C-alpha cells in the first residue's frame, strides 16, 4: 500500500535508515507528528522552549547559527532534553556547496575539503549532535556523496529540499523530480524531503518508479499555521489537515505558531499551542489512515 496508508509504527519497523526508524517510532510512541521550529537568538530561550515543547513533539528544528551566545554546553543541554523528552534534533542548515565525486573521497579525506568540513567542523560541528540536517540539490548530486561520507558513519539522516513553502520559490517541477531521483540513489542517507506534498508518489519518474512503490521517504512540511495564512514576508501557511491528510505529508513543522516570535511566548502558552497542533496533526493522520 501507499505509504500514506501505513502507520508510523509499521514504517518505523521497516525503514532502512536508523534515524528515520527512530523518528517514525517516536511519532508512534508519543502520538505526535509535530516538529517544533525554535528560531530564537539566545541559548536560554532555545533551551526553555525545547523543554516546554519537548513532551509534545517528535523533533525540534534549530537554526543554530542565529544563537548569539552559542557554546558547546548548549548542544549538550539540547541533547539532554532530547533524551529526557524523547525527540530528535534537526539542524535546518540547508547545505548547498559543491559536492564530491565518489572516486575522489580518498583525496578529500586527506585534504579535508570545505564541502564536508561545513558539516563536521567549525564552531557548530553539526554532524556531532544533529540527528537530521538538510541540503539543496542545486550543486548536483555530488553534495550527497560529500555529506553522506560524514553523516552516514555517524548514523545521521538527510532531508533534501525538494520543495519550499515561500511564495515564488524555484523548487518546483523538474527540479523537484530530480531531488526524488537523487534521493533514491542514496537509500542509506537520504531519509526524506522538505516538501509541500507527497513528491515521491506524484507520478512516474525517469527511473520508472510508479505511484506507491519505491523507498519510504519521510516528508517534513514547513509553512503550518492554524490562525494565519502568511507572515506578510512570503511565508505561506496551511493547516495540519491540508498538509497531513490532503497532501499526504508526514510531519508538520510549526515555528511562530507555537513559540510566537521574538524570545518566545511564556512556557504555558507554548505548551497550549503544542497541544493544539499535536492534536490537529494526529487527528489528520488518523483520518488519513481510515479514508
Ligand atoms: F525549507 C524551508 C521552507 O521551505 N520553509 C520554511 O519555512 C524551511 N522553512 C523553515 O521553517 C524556516 O526557516 C523556519 O525555521 C521554519 C518556519 O517557521 P514559521 O515560524 O512556522 O514560519
């Protein structure tokens, strides 16, 4: 059957990528398909919001480079919260540098090329703590070889940005289809897509894969709001039901709808909004299974 008719538990049990198994299993265990995007600029706010939202979500998404007082302790505390509340961490880094040819990996090991160091090194050392990160396919498929050489041995997973939520974005049509084709060639690292719909089941691809067949990709979808249609700056919001039930996506990503912008809503308000989005997302998933 189509992945949209399979439960998170069933998909978790059969997924080839450990981090995708983990994510889908958390969804099932906690009855949530909510990923909370915590886009705040201080360590204290990020940790406070992650602690408040933790019980209600399967994943916390960060933009770690906006945190002004970032330090290693932040990462350690975030990891401790992930353990405490049973969620995964996704750094929304959107890598887009040039890639590596398969045969050149050995040379790269020796010279430690930039395209891999951005994931493994520097101040943030993203690969050391983020279960999930994401990348654009703009530079070509080599980007996957480069990132996989760092992430795969650590058991990390990657999402390709097959589509985006912003008005007028260019990730459409043939480009989206290319993302799906490329993902199929990295079955141990590319766990899914940032996308607005079930891009992997849309139609036949060049590889001849038809609707409902092929690997299980997790579709994670930003641009979710229950109270607003946009932010006046290009962001477009849809409801959890439009995204999970009508469009067949798997995980809803909610930022300002939950933390409210700035340094974030008071923790009680965050809890209240999390519960609201969690309930809406889960209800849509259950309806989708029955329809
Ligand atoms: F890839 C994408 C995309 O296409 N749209 C997005 O909005 C990522 N995002 C991120 O999701 C964006 O960078 C924010 O971190 C988050 C959405 O936040 P919001 O406050 O719910 O609009």
